[in-house]
């Protein structure tokens, strides 16, 4: 066991971990932050996307020890300080960008990374950026709409597929 120290959602944590502990396991089992979902364990689905030092990362592809000294943000930090839904989360609700909700944390975290780098993405740019995230329910149309709405764009022009 080796101690790892990182800042998760604004709080410094120091915990002992095995060398092969993945970030998904560390977040869910050690820190009890269960919003980061484990969908495939092969980096295919994107349900486990978190931010490490401001960059979107699939937590199932990263060992906890690799996050030593890092700033980590999970879906739990996406809400407003008063506990209400954050802008992206609210857009997902308003535009029906979720159904079963399993992929939603990863989609929201990916959307946040996209909007940080590209505040007004086109529909094609949103679809391209989400290529590493799988949703088995929605067909993506409303997810794209939600992300564009979160960016402040008019989504009435997005035609249904």
C-alpha cells in the first residue's frame, strides 16, 4: 500500500492504495463518490469520465497513484453550491438528455470539458466530441441538444433524427 494525496472536488484527501487501484475504484469504494460509473472497464463507454487537472479522463484507464498531487473533479462537483443542478445538468433535464441515467455522469463531464475548450460548439463538433461516450437509450439527439443549450445556443433549429 502506498499513500496517495490529491484534491477531489476541492477537498484534499490522503488515502493508502494498492498500486493497481483504478481511479474508478478509488473514487467509488474508497471515497464513496459513486457518481462516477463503471460501465465497461475497457475505456469504451465513457461512463467514468472525470476531470484531472482540468482535462477529461476516463477513470477506468488511470491508476489512483497517477493522480498524486492532482486536482480531480467528479460529477458530484457539477451541482451548484446550494445543491441545485448546475447549468449542464439542468440542460440535460430540460432537454431530456437522459433516460436510464447510467451514461449521464460521463456525458455531463465530457460536455463540461468540451464547453471549457469550445464555448459555442456546432452540432457536428458536439457529436464528434462525444464519440468516446456510449448511450444505449437516447440516440444522442437530446444529449446534443442539451449540450448546445448549456452553451447558450438556440436549439430549436436542431432537427430530430
